[in-house]
C-alpha cells in the first residue's frame, strides 16, 4: 500500500518547520530532482516510510515496476548537543504536548540558535542519502520522492524531527527527581533521613512521615510520675513492663529547708508527749 500525499499542487509542507526541512532538502536535491521527486511522491510511488534515530527510509516503486530502498540521513545529536537541547526544551514543559499535537514552536529554534543547534537540518550538508538503485552520485529520484513524503509527515507529526535526532518525547520531560543528582550532591540531610521529600526551592514541605504507634512500655516512668503521681505511675509501669518509676529529684535551692509543721496535738504546750525543756 503506497503513501498518498495530501498536497496535490504547489509547495509540499505548510508548517514553518516542514518548509524549513523542504528548503534544506531541495538545496541537496537540486531543481531537476526536486521536480521528479514531487511528481513521484504525488503519484504514490513511496510504499512506506519508517523514521528512526538518524534515518528515514522507505521503498520507492520505479516506473519499470522495480522497488528500490531509499534513505535520508540526519545525524543524531552529539552528547554535548543533546544535553544543551534538553536543557532548553525542558524549561518549556508544554513542548511535548505541542509536538504530539503537531505544533513545533518556532521560538525553540530561536533559543537553540545561540548554541548553534537546531532540530532541523541547519543546511543541506547535514543531510546525506542512499538508494539501492546505485544512481551515483545522486541523489536519485527515489530519494527525492522519499524526501517529500518525509516533509509532509513532519508537517503533520513534528515529533519525527525529535526521533531523527535520536530522542523521544519522554526524553523532553524533565524528571521529577533525579536519584543520581541527589547522590552527587552529597549525603542526604536530616529531612531525607526521616523520609521527607523536600522540593528543590524549599517552598513547600514534603509529606510528613507517619508517626510510629504509641508503645506504653517505652514510656519514661519519671515523666509519668510527674504527670499523674507516683502510685498511678507505678501501677501503669508494672502493668506494661516499663522501668520502675523514678522519683523526681527535689529542686536545688541555696536556702536550708524549713522545718516541717508539727501536728496540732504535738504543738500544744499541755500535750503530755511534748518533751520537757532542760533548764
């Protein structure tokens, strides 16, 4: 089953990104091959299109009925270019959804330009080609037909450009938390040790850790004694098997303690139990 182009006349590719890809490819093809490629693509001679990292390929039916395997190559990003590209696009979290919906914002290319990086071919020299027809040096009309099928596919699905550069939509989404980055930054802080998850900017606290269930056997009897008294504390401590209650220490004071008041029956002078005063 062949691919039928939507465009029946005029330029192929309406979006700015499709036009940019078409212009770079036509500089590679030249005027003659561009014309024959458009005609073959509109005639449905391209049987299928497959886009993967660095390569777009497909079978193209020649006028003599022979199938030829054509391909267009666009280099994947180098590790350094990939890192810069991801830094730019991850600052725009809406981009994956827009690409999936068929929109590639032109301002992304503006942000990439100072780094001399583009998702599109920067010029014809970035594109290379091959075909089983061996029409050397080419590019042949089979490659040209494949180019226009690719242009229209990119017009509808700009994510193909991401794929050609060796990336996926998932790569464009900034990870919520990077375990590797946390390990490189140093040992976990006290909050991490407690199981809390601090945000990068510290503006909102993470979820509070679940408190451990109350264990009466671990209750400090001295605190219980101070709260409810020695005897109830002793009973509770013995029941739950915690430590024996510790009597609270008297508060330190520099003044000597006052003598205890005698009961009324001992304090009366006529009490017969009151000792005589020695003369």
